[in-house]
C-alpha cells in the first residue's frame, strides 16, 4: 500500500492509501459476474463532477460505497445499473446521515473523517433531494 503525507493543523499525519487495492477489488468483482460496478462508478463520478455541491465526494469514497453495497446486493448485471445507481444514492445518504463511511479494506477507517459536519449535512441534503429526481444529477445546464 502507498503511504501519503497529510497535513492536519500543525502536525503531519501518515495515512495509508488503499486506492489501488479498492480499484482492483472493484474490477475483480465485475470480472467475476460481468457486473456493472465500474460503470456505476463512472456514472456517479461524472454526475458528481457536474454538481459542485457533490464534488467533495472523491473516487475512493464512491468506490468504497459501491464495494460496501456489493456485500449486500448480489445483482450487478448491466440491466440492473439504474437500480444499483439509485441504491447507491440511498446508501450514500445513509452513510452521510451516520457521518461515517467505513473503508472496505479497514473498517475502522472513516472515509468521511476529513469532511466537516456542515459539509456532511450539505452533501446529505443534496443527495436526499436527488433521490426524488435522479435525472437532475445528470443534467448539464
């Protein structure tokens, strides 16, 4: 695993990066069942990039949310992409309500630890609103 240096206040902290392993795990799961996890990740990353209110959620957090959802949901066929996308939005709202997104490779790690309570509330509200109109996430002006 890679080690990255992060500055926190006046002291430096080391944090392990699991990004390579997370991506490999996501791809391996898709290869096992011809799944749509990687496609779901691409769609949600693109949608969040278009929405400044959601840009605080990074690829690692989204990958982990998909991997956690994969433990609960077995049907990741291409035909289920829209359903998994909606389920992922609901799961993210739940994680934001809890203020905690565990890292799939080390469940003690909270991937929301660098977000402020206000950022978590704003993200949760935006995603909650998107549940009633998910197409709004995909619209570009």
